[in-house]
C-alpha cells in the first residue's frame, strides 16, 4: 500500500515506522512548507497535521479520490464540511479522536459505565480529567471530548465545561505537563464514594499503529467511517 503522510512531525514519523515495518511505502510527506514525493501516487492518506491545516490537507487528498484517515483534533467545527466534500468526491474518510485500539475499547467501556450510572445520576456526578504533553495545542483533548459525548448521551447535563465545577455541566480538567502521551480518567463521585475508569498510554506507538491499521482498512473504500467500523465494535 502506498501512503501519503499529511503532517510529518513526531506522529507522522512514528506512523511511517509502523507503515514501513508492515510492508507499506510512503510516497508523499507534507510538513509545513516541506513537500516530498507525489500525492497522486498514494492509495490512502493519513493526516496528523496541526489543526489549522487539517481541512485543506484532507480536501487536497479527497480531491484526488484518495481516502483519508485523520487523527488531528481541534478542527471539528468543519467536520460536516469535510464529510460533505468526501461524499461529493466519492472518496473515503475516517476520523478518530484517538486511534489506539485500547482507547477505542475504553470508549466502549465508558459508554457502558455511563449507561449503568444513568439511574443513579442524582447521587453520582461525573467529571473528566485528561493529561497530555506540553506540546499539545488543543484542550480539552479530542479523546476527552469523545468520552464526554459518551457520558452526556446518558446524563441529563447541560453540556461540558473546562475547569469550572458547575453542577449542571460535565467538568473537564485539562493538564499539560512534561511529555505525557495521554492519560484520561472518568469519575463518578457521590457524597460517600467514587467510581473511576482510566486509560493511560505509555507511548505514542499505540496511536501510530492504530492509524496504520485504519489506513489498511480504509484503502479502496468509499464513505465515512469510524474506528468502531475498523474494530467491528459498532
């Protein structure tokens, strides 16, 4: 499989390593103003650019009917625009806030936990905490927002908020420190006890491998997909 890497920073280079190890070829890399190779040669593109460049990068590949796997977060105000463009180009698109297989299983655990807690929401108030490295540009993380969606689908709360502690909202605390790859915790707290579920990444390898697995699955497909489809856990 021939791969285009849209964004060639730390994640792009980690993805390249796994792609090469799995027998694929990187035929195009784009990072800021540095371009190598030819995009038109790619069977699939993987976008891990900065948020500001995501939409243009994605569209540049879709315009050539190259399916795109996107892991960049912080651009989702334009998600429907990209979905509509993908359909118009009869190409393929897969966005995930996190490509780690473990995290996607954690999303399912989170949804099940929220459903179990729903009848007890008068006593247990949920909250989220996410910790990432100091280089991460967006807050809350895309993974935290996906977890928040899982909780809010079951709880009668008025959306989420960052850092405050309003009773009718889901509080998300974002911490940036060191080189932490990503730690996410969902808590349900009452006056007498607390229940929590947690996912801690030990490195970026899981994200990179998951992105390559998603690209392998998406190549040659048309339509809009999620990691649930890749892992068959819809």
